[in-house]
């Protein structure tokens, strides 16, 4: 597996960039038209649009194991599985998704006071690289806008095996970590949106109550999880090309 190359932007510089309205990507041209298309006989788009995202992404099992997610569908309960969303869904109609509220395991002394969150993992098929680039740029711009509303905004760009990639993180309300990971390969985009409760163990005692820190999780997304997803999706695409 090839390692990902990073361009790391300092937190203060990134916050200034976000607040100034600048973007990690140059956004040119007219994007008023349909960024994703509606299939129209494009074999790759038609195939990807028919997928069950949770099936393709193994019900988010790698993320479940890395984060210690013990429940889906509730921020406090154990068990369950993430829910699939089809093309045309209410919340992000251009994507197929695997999403839900989550409950993350935490050290015993904090188990009742932290661990709730929400994850949305999406595959965005388009009919061309141009449309995918527009979709990628729009999603990065939206994530930057959200990050500017919080604190401690940071951003990283990454590449191989992706054509474009960005990770944007910030601290939201109630000190909740937020992260969006957005990447494009050819004519499709991959997008993770995640927020979860603050780690009181790390804040109060300097020892994480989760089995990960935010920095470790973000690095794992880019170095390990996204390359695996890239391979999985492109293997499926190759079957219809």
C-alpha cells in the first residue's frame, strides 16, 4: 500500500484561511449546472448508484474496531448496525451512504458521560472527472465553512492514491471533535463526516478515555482507511469498465 503524502497547514494559518473565505482548492468556472448528473447511460455512474454503501463498506467494520464503537442507532445504546442511504436520499441526494448515531466505548469512569456521536460515510458517483472535481470542491468549501464556526480549525491536503484529498477538523459545541475527510478519484468522491463527544479523560487527567486520540484517528483515516476504501471501490468499478 502506498503511503499518503501530506501538505500540513498550521492550525493558526488554517483558521485564518477558513475565516477569510479562502479555500484549500481553487474553485473556478461555472458550477451552476448539475454537478453529478443523473446517469444517462454512464455505466460506472449507473453501477455505483445502485450500490448499498454499507455492503460495499463492510458496515463500517474497520471504523467500528478502530474507534471502539459499541452501538449504532443511538448515542447511548449498544448493538445495531449503521443504516444505508440510497441515491436521492433526503440529506445528501447525490450520494449513497452508510450513516447513523454512534455510541463509543470509554473508560469506566467516563462511560456514562461521554461517547455519543454521529458518523456519515458517503460515496458520491458522478458521470465525469469534471463533475467529480466540482462535487469535491463544493464539499471541501462547505466543510471549511463549518470549521470556521468552531475553534481549533486545522486542515491537511493529501494525495496518492487519490487525485485530490482534504481532511478538515475543528472543535464544535461542548468541545466536541468534528472531522470531515473528502477525497476524489476519477469520477467519484468519498466523504466522511464525524462528530463525537469530548474526551474528558484526556482533558481532566491527560489520559485518553477513548481507545484513540483525535489526532491518531485523523491520521488513521488518511493513512490506512481511505487507501483501503479506494482499492475496494476501484476493484468494483473495474468489473463494469
